[in-house]
């Protein structure tokens, strides 16, 4: 059984690190890390991430949505390509809020997964 750290990182009531034994939860955390990390944020991996939150001030149009979809797909394939296959990325916006939905297949057991991130 593989045990890792959850994302976000957690501590239990006793003050110990809360491990995660579920592969699906670990992979979901890895996807979130790629989405939420801006390139240049990690010192030893300056090109890690896709910088999703850096796009908050960009114009809300179809060109921006297509660029976001492309950059997310490329970043997930580059950094997590051994663990998952990206099935699709859908970016939509309404009322100054953006929703990103990532569909992927875990390579370990070919289980389809989806993750939705909504932010303003």
C-alpha cells in the first residue's frame, strides 16, 4: 500500500502528519498542485505548474479560454503523464467567475476521473 501526503497538507488531532492511502485522492492532489502552482514559484522546478491563478486579470473571451485549456492540458501531460491521461479540459466563465473542469483517466487502473475548480 502506498501512503503519501494529502493536498492540502494536513495534520491530525494528535499533531501527526495525516497520510493519504487512496491513490485517487493522491492523484487529485497532484492535479491541484499543477493547476495552482505558478511557473517560477518553485525554486528547484521553475517551470513546474500552469499558473491558473495568474490568469485572473486576463480578458474574459474565447481566445483566453482556449489558451487556458491548452496550457492546462500541456502542464498535466508534462508533469503527470506517467500517472494520468488527460481526456479533456473545459474552461467556462460567467459573471466574472471561471470554472475549469479537467477529465482524466488514471493509468494505474484506467478509472475515469474529473476535477472541477471554480474561482472568482
